[in-house]
C-alpha cells in the first residue's frame, strides 16, 4: 500500500441555525462498518498507534480538537496529516504504519473500523512491517 493512495474523505454535513450535524452511513466508507471506538483524554505529549494492520481498514475523524497522524508505507515514504475538522475523515488502508501525536486539549479521535478487534492483526515491529510480504 502506497502513501499516495491515502485519502481524506468528506463526511456529509447538515447545517442550520442550530449548528451542524454530520452523519456516516455505510456508503461514506469503502468497507462494511464492524466497529467504532474513540480515543479521548489523551495527555499532552502522548503518542498512540505505532503499528500497522494486516487487514484492517479505518477511517479516523477528529470529532473534537486536533491531532497529527504520521503515516509510513513500505517504500520508505512518509506523510503527516493534521486532522482538525469533524466532517473530514482520514482513510487508512491496511499495511500502513501509523502514529498519532500532538493531541490538542480535549481532542477526540473517532475510529470507524472494517473489522472487530483482533490483536493478531497488529504489526508492532517496524522492521517486520517493512519486510512483510
Ligand atoms: C489504531 C489507533 C488509531 C480493545 O480491547 N479493543 C479495541 O477495539 C481496541 C482498539 C483496543 N483494545 C485494547 C487493546 C489495548 O489493551 O485497548 C488497549 C489500547 O489499545 P492500543 O494500544 O492498540 O491503542 P492505540 O491508540 O495505540 O491504537 C488504537 C487501535 O488499537 C489501532 O487500531 O489504529 O488506535
């Protein structure tokens, strides 16, 4: 999987005088949604992630606040994406190394995932990630 294929998707936003409402249905993401989880109360200076997934695809959204996602592929390419809008989602394909950092105060990272939790799906050793075929 190449960093070049990483995409930010627009999440539909319904706006009126009462504020905004964004909605994610299955047609917004290119996989069937099997799990939703969220990261919050992340202490300043904390790094999360630091792994790749063999099969899992995910959509990350900064529901509140902001954070950076550092993505790496097995070709040695790297890209840092700042998420700070509740109607923008970062689509992370499988076999993409990710690190989450620089969480702002009150940041919430919502994750929509293509699979249920499976610890065997994680690659936590960067060298093994580079060599995995
Ligand atoms: C990812 C980033 C963005 C569960 O029991 N069920 C779950 O669905 C998840 C996601 C985690 N856990 C347990 C496993 C660990 O004992 O929660 C603990 C913390 O998980 P982890 O260290 O993997 O957290 P992060 O923030 O480093 O990574 C998580 C996701 O695991 C990962 O898929 O891409 O968020």
